[in-house]
C-alpha cells in the first residue's frame, strides 16, 4: 500500500510537470505569435511611410539596404497577384500570389495575415500584407521557430526539472506515506488498547468500525472456545454414566433385579444427550440465520401459545404443575418456527423449575403498538446476582436441580437469540422462591 501511494504521488507530480510545460509552452507561443505579427505591422507602417514601395516597377537594392531590414522578406504584389518585387528570390520564377491567404485577405479587407510551416527548416513563416492606395499589396514576412522547435529547445531544462522534481517528490511522498500510514500501523498492533489511539479525524469512523469488529471477533472466539469446552463437559457426564452402567451390565456385575434400573439410567442419560444435541443444533442454525434473510409472516401468537400449552399439559401434570393460558387472539410479524421454539423453551423452563402444586400462566395480549407474551411461574426464582447471566449458554443457577430435571442450560440462550433476531424486547423479573416472570414485546402485525 505504501508503494502504491508513493507511485501515485510521483505520477501526479510528473503529470503536473508535463501538463504545466505543455500549457506554458502553448501560452508562450501564442504570445510569441502575437508579438511577431505586431512587429510585422510596425515594419509595414515604417515601409509605407518611406514611400519606397508605392511605385510599381523595379525597386533598387540600395533603397532596401538603406532601411536596415535584413531579417525581413519584403514583397510587392500588384492587384492581379503578380509579384513586382521580392528581396529574397528572383521574381521571374515566382507564380501568381493572388491565391495566397494573406494577399487575398489584404485585397479584400485592406490587410491580411497568415502563418505557414516549413517542415524542412522546422520553422514557421509569418506573413502580414496591407493593400496600398494604388491597389498593390505590400507584404512583410519573417521566419521564426515553430512551437515544436521551442519545445525541443526547452526539453533539456524540462527533463532536468522533472528529474529534480521526481527526487523531491520521492522524498516527500516517502515522508507523507509514513505519516499517513503511521496511525494505521499503530492501530494494527494496538487494537486491544484504549480509545485514545493517535488517528486522523477523518479516520475515526473507520477506526471505530475496525475496533468494534475486532472486539466482536475476539468475543465470538472466546464464546466459541467456552462453548466447545462446555459441550465437552456437558456431554462427558451422561457418556460416563452410560459407559459405566453398560460396563457393569456387560460384566454381569449387576443383580437381575437392578438391570431395569440401570437400563433406565442409561435411557435417561441418552435422552439428556439427545436433548442437548438438538439444542446445540438449534443454536447453530440460529447463528447461521443471523447472516441470512429470515422469512417473517403474520403469526397468530395466541393460537401458537394454545398449541404449546396443550402439548406440555402432560409434562406439567407429571411435575404436578398447573399450566394455564390467558389473553386474547393477537397476531405478530415473526418467524413461526422460532416463535414456537420460544414458547416451548419458556414454558418448559417454567415447569422444570417450579414447586410441586405450582402454577405456570401464559398470557398473550396487546400492549399499545406491541403484543405482550408473558410466561409467569411460581417456581424457585432466580437470585438477582444470576439474572444477567441466565441467558448465557450452559449457564445454570442450580446445576444439581437442572441436571435432575434434564435441563441443558441452552433454552434461555436460544430464546435470547430469537428475541434479538426479531428485534423484540425481553424483560426478566424474578424473586427467589416467589417465581419468575419473562415478558417479550413483539411487533404487532396490525401496525
């Protein structure tokens, strides 16, 4: 990147030098042409004032020499275009000059001028002609360098200047590049430091975005590392139980009457592993779906809540917990499968972590421009110091009770994912031994 910036600096400098040289040469040459034409006009007026070229016929060299105009070519042409006098060539070998631009213009308008290039001499001939009172045309000409000749003569100086400027630009571009890249180089090695990095004002949004991305990457890496460690730990316990019970049965170290109990333990451990794996798969799917477009439809929240309550009634009775639905039909804009997953996890947790003869009440009702889903239980509650972490993966308030009830510690993590993807609001209220109330505010489909 540094070399690219240097190349661009040098390219801009060389382009500027070239364009400036061409522009200055063109402007100078244009000024040069005007000066020569004005000079020829002056010479023409001087020649007219002498009266030497007012008479047709042969003009003596003595008269011309007396004027001291050796650098000029002077011609006298009559109204028919015949050259009467030319101080540079023999008029006998000249053709008719009536069609020459400066002559034709002078005969028509009183004066005329033109410039003709000589490729052989690499020079331009400047002509100025004026019609006299007797109808003849007095023409004065002078040779001068062409613009290319002037440019060629200036080329060594231009090259020397370009080389000098190239060296200066190389030094300046190197210094400027180092100054420009210094904050970026420093940022690359100090992303984990405080927010007082020495950067330009224009780079602040860029730096903030990079720092945020870096923080997210580090956070996600740690989360994945913790997640992997937790998975290994969580799967190790049921696998150890299954392996141990199976080994005892394999070596006939268990009484016949205890085999059903051991088989039941193996079944429960396997079931727990299956539940955990299903939850892990769901979390992985949610992580992938964050980067894709999800399909949102009008979802009848009350109907989904009713289906969930009916499905979990047997599980609630098994735990000696009553499960009740309240509210009125409401529709939200959401993903149906995710809402069903949210309802199941919230209701299942409320049943698992409840007291005997406890209650779980599911409420669906409108709340202004939102729709409120509330799952409230009379269970063990969550201590205030744990409430901020219960939505973390594999986090359990009471690990012994969670394992006894078959909890994986992923249910609320899944709920948090789904709520975030729906841009909904979730509120947790809980007191120890009084119960827990989780409220989610979804977008009303009617809005």
